[in-house]
C-alpha cells in the first residue's frame, strides 16, 4: 500500500462554465462581460441572444453576459456613473458597446472608457461601430481641423489592461488610413458589415439581375473587393458644386439591372439620390441602397421613405430596399419599421468576435 498522501480532490467546476486543460491545470473560461451605453441596449440584448448556446446545450452559460452600469447625472448635467458589482470585472474579458452618435454623449462614455481597465480587467474591447468624425480625416486648406485625428488621440489614451493594449472595433471606417491615427497603446480592429449584405442578397428573387454601384471612387476603393467576383460593378463619378453633388456613371452598365448602391454612411442623402437618378437614366429597372451607418441628421431619412408613408418627404425615386445596420441607434430604431428600410443587425458579427 502506498505511503503517499491521498490526492486532494479537485474543486468542482460548474457545468455552466467552459473548462480547458493546459499542462494538467484546469482553466475556467468565464463569459465576456458586456457593458453598454443606454442607447445601445437593444443591440446589447441581441448580442447576448446570439451568444447563447443552442437549445440542446441550454443548460450551459452564454459566452456573453450583460453587466449593468448606472448612467445618472448631477444637477449640473455632468455624468454620475456607477459600475454595478465592480469587483466582478477583475480578471475578466470586458467589452463596452459604445455609441458616439452625438457630441452630447461622448464625455460620459469617455469617462467610463478610461476607468474600466483600471479595475484590473483581463482584456478590454471597445466596440464603437460608428466612428463619427471619420469624414473629417484630412486638411485640404490651412486652418481646417482634422477632427478624426482628435478623436483618435482621445481613444488612444485608454489605459492598458492586464493583457496589454485594449482593442477598438470600428465598422466600415470612412478611410482605411485612419487606423494610423491611433497610438500603439490601442489596437484598432477594422471590421465590415458587407457580409450582412452579401447574406441578404442571396435571398433576393432577382439575384441574377443584381449589379453593385459605388457613388464615388472612395466607395469603390473601400468595397470593390467584396463584390467584383460575383456581381457586375458600376462606378460613379461625383463632383461637388457648393452644397450640390453632381453624380454621373463613369464605368459599368446598369441597363435592366437591380442596382444596389453601396457606401459606408449616409447623412443628407443627396449623393445617394443623385446616384440613383443617374442609374435610372441609364436604364436600371430597380434601385436599392446599402449603408453601414445611417446617420441621417435632421431626419433626412424622410427623403427615402415610401411616398405613401405619412413620414415621407416626397422622394423623387422609388427605392426597393434601403438596408442599414444598427450602428447609429437613435436613427436605426426609428427607421427599422418604415418601408423601404430594412435593418441588418451587427449583433451576430459582434457576438462572433467576442
């Protein structure tokens, strides 16, 4: 009989936790903690649902767990923030689902962004799907301020985590070179929502007649590799004349096609409307739009709503579909149920990357 001491029983691990073994040591993988700005609550709920295990494994814990923050304000309007059960974030993978859809909400979120890594989180991922100053990325005339660089500087001051620099996830940034505006203290991760469109196109009854149009050379540079092998491509040329956008077809044939105009964002909608008119004049049989970021200041989305809708501003074109994502929550929540708008949620993609 051996004189060695009996083996110490291994601590029981909950069936709800995922366990891996490395060199004889068990590691419990705890769910990623998802914090969120109130404007992103609906998207956060969708992300958690996408991260839940399928019914046969419903007894297992979701890989993503929501964590509450109290978003309160003092009488003078400045934020009074409180992270619930803050000790639970230590040693955990933490994600913040942020939205800078308005300058008024940036300071309160930056206050939280700077603080989260200081609570000894294992890793920190900031999801800022829409980078709002991305269109002001260069200086053409002395005196202009490239505010894209300013916001990048602010985000680059996010403290390091226990496992190194935080990650910043941005979808379809306006110009790819903006990744170099960030310091080495943060890792920009540039993602695209185009796969959501590609999946949706497979369900169209007229898929064989689809052509992809880019309203300007910039959109073509950003997105052409997603489409060129499978769809005819049309490239437009845009000239700015004061506040006017003059769009003409530079390359490609849209006659008899269901033309889908693809761009990273829409604001007033003037470029997309003029592009649609150019497509229609060249023989397109139907028109649709895909943009990742539906910014639509001053309710300019009304220009795209079906003419029979009381919210319509009297569109001069009939759009078959206007596909948008939920990257700009104050707008996507309004247009999601208005024809011809259709929401393609980022939830599945975000759940997968977490």
